C-alpha cells in the first residue's frame, strides 16, 4: 500500500495524565479530514513507525514533553527535526519498552529512511503518573495545536484559502 | 583469588529495569542478586469486581509485547471457568495471532536487543551503520508479524476484537491472501537471519536445569495454544487447572518480582528453550532444518541457546501460519456470535507466550463479576533460574583471565538471553533546549 504524502502520528497514553495530549490532538486532526494525509495514533512510537515513513514527504509527530523552565505546562513548540539544534533525550537504549521517539528518528536517519521533512509538535505537561487525568492547561491547548498543524500541513500541501492547488497533490 | 564487585544498575536491552549485583571476595561469591526494582502493579487486585468480559482487555495491558498472549490466556481461563467452547474458526484465528506475536517478539529481541552483543556494538542504533541490511530485514519481518495481528484483531498490540467466546471482527479474504504471500516471501529474510545467527559463537555454559512448558498430549502440535504442563524432570504431566501443584511462588527481599520453584527444583526455566527441549520433535521440518544448521540439540542446558530456539520457533511459526491461513481460506470465514457462558466458577488458562508459559486463573461469581484472580507471568518463573545461572556463570568466569568488564558483559548477555520482560513504562518526550 502506498503511503500518503504526509503521515501524522499522535503519540501517548490516555491513562497517564498529560501523556494523552498527543493522542487528543491526533484525534482532533482526524476530524479535519486533511487531504493526502494518514493519521496514526500510537502508545508506542517505536521502530514500527519506520515502515510508516516510506515514501512520505512530511512526517509529523505530536507528543507530550516534560515541562522545563521556559516551557511551562500548556505551552507547545514546533520542532523542525532536521534543523533542530537542541537534543531529543533518549532512553539510552535501555529497554525496548523505554524506546523513545528520539531513537526511532535516529534509527530511521541512519537507515536512510527518514522523510525529507520531520516536524515534531511537543506539548509541555507536568503530570505523567499512571492513572492521572490530563492537566487543564495541557488539554486547553489541544485546539490551538490542532489548528496550527492544520494550517502548517495545508500550507505544505499548497492549499490556499481552503482550495487545493492540484499540481502539488501527488 | 579474585575480589570483584559488579553493580550493573539497569541491565540494558531488556524489557524493563533490573540490576545485577555480584560481590566476590577472595574467589567466593558473597552476594549475587538480580534485583527487580520496579513497583508491583496489582493487576490481580483491580481485576476483582470487574465484569468477566473486561478481563482480557485489562490484562492485555500488562505488556505491550505480549498483549496477545495475555489476551489468549485470559479468554481461555474465562472460558474454562464458564463452560464456553469456542468455535474451530476462533481457535484457528487465535493460533495465528499467537504465532504472529511469537514472531514479532522473538525478532525484536534477537535482532534488536541480543544481536548487538554478538556483532560488538552497543545497541541497534550503531548496528544500523555497521549492518543496515540486518536492521532493515528485521524491521520488515517485524512489520509482517504486526500486520497479521492487526488484520485479525484490529490492531497490532492490545487486540480489541478478541473476546471471551470468540471474535467481533474477522479478517478479509484478500488480507489473508496478502499475508500468506508475505509470509512466503519472509522465508528468504528468515534464512538470511539464520545464516547470521549461525556465524555467532555462543558462550560455553551449561547447568543442569528443569524446563517446563506446555506439551500436546496427543503429540500432534508444537504446543503454543494448548496442552498439558510438562517438565524435563518427570514423565508426568499436569492439567492446567492444577498448575499451583508445580508452580510454587515465594518472595525474595531483593526483588519486587516473586520467585518460583517446583517440587523438584529450586528454580526452572520457561520460554523458547524449554518448549524446544520438550517439544522439538513436533516442529515443522523447516524449523528442524534450521535447528540443525544452528547446532541446537534437544536437551540443551545452555541458557544462551534460548535465542537460538527463538529463531527456530519463528521458522515454525511462519510455516504453520501459512498452513493455518490455508485452512481458514479453505473453510471460509464468517462472523460468528460470541459463545455465552453456561456456568460460573473457577478456571485457569494458559498460553505459551514468547517468554514462556503464562498462567491466568479467575473465579467468576454468578453475576459475571470476578471475585478472585491469579496471574503468573513467565519472567517471574524465570527469575530464580536467572540468578542460579548467574551464580554458576560467575564461578566459571572466575576461573578465566577475563577482566571485570568482560565478566560483566557476559552476565548481562546471560540475562538478555532469557529475554526478560520486567515491566512496561510510560513514553513521553524529553527535550533539552540549547
């Protein structure tokens, strides 16, 4: 099966507080019906995602990130992975259960499987305990992040004023 | 007379977190522990009071790797407790799912977690540079196994269509035809991987061990889905309902995982090597051929052979999956209603999951709600044996000229050979901005 030009992956666990936010945004994007776009929701952004990168021009990941100074709960950041000067912290390859997005992207890159463009939407949260509810601040930002991704993706596809430029659609 | 202190905090490339602590003074082991430092998870407690239909979907969350296995053992235990006989189509679909899980788990473990040891790299990440074809092949194979689970039960982990009494979804004919084609193509990939495994030199280590696995009393099938409990230390077999006669749990202070013994042995091993030792005559001929190529003999007491047995088992799973798909296509499939309970009571259920025999045991009240439960996972059963193996291996290695670092690596490799699944963890992104 041919992959679409764009794959969007909402990552996280719905039973672990703010970790659910990537899934929530992914669910909201499903309702947006973006053209030529495949949307996946996953609890385990592991090596299997590499197969979903094949032939894809733009790969979008949405995931919760631990809040840090300057990035409080409820804030978010778009990361252009190929031009990112910071660091996606890894689990040091300790465990396949602890395998992180960072390792999946690094492995894909080394195998030459990383799509030309990779965007990560990191949504900062503070509460990740098993059984916790997502925090209000993190959930409140879901519509904003959804709209931002919808905007960025439609721009990428060459859609203006809601109308698709057909020459850009593969 | 060596004096060595080894303290490996978090053995890498296993599922979950455990530590190895070894203290040797003047050639004598004064302390040896495989410390399991993760929190207990209390699934048995919070199953109580839940409806029987929820049990498979709750317990599959115990593990993201063995979620099909937990679902299988759970539905079997419930069906045993409630007098449900599933249809022949249901049994075939469950066997196919279980094969797929063996494949994806074994390939993940062998090629992503264990092979880096033999190729002298720290993890699969640098392996992508030194041996990209190995990683790409493993990814392709694992994807196939995932897609089988997805086609049958709706997603590749945590199956949503697999229930007590049957399935609420069946695969399309064209999906099965395509999966069969990919399984046939996978033979070439698996052959290349077996050639790679044949080039590795396994550590020379043997210790007399009791092996326990399911075994088909009719000697027709290599038992994954069903059978009686068998041991290499006795000709007797045990009905699944009586598992507590042989599987005796106890608590060790340094471990949040219980240890388990049998009436015959202070420890025993479950998993691919145990299944192989007990049932290798029932493997598919293609799997037997690979076993010969890899030098695996029935009766191995080298725990490092567990990885070899895992590869042999996946050859069997590929071939048997093709046969199961053929049977499903020949019979024709239809969506069947779930079989309803005929009584309520207590029942145990087992499945051979990637890491060994898994026990689920429930008591269900007349209202359909669970009043008691007991779950014993394979890694729990292996814990005492891993420690016993570590103790024997340390003694053996102390007689060599190996450095502390080399001894440590061998001990880690031994733990990894068991493919232990210590726990699951939450995934979130850690970002450091510069």
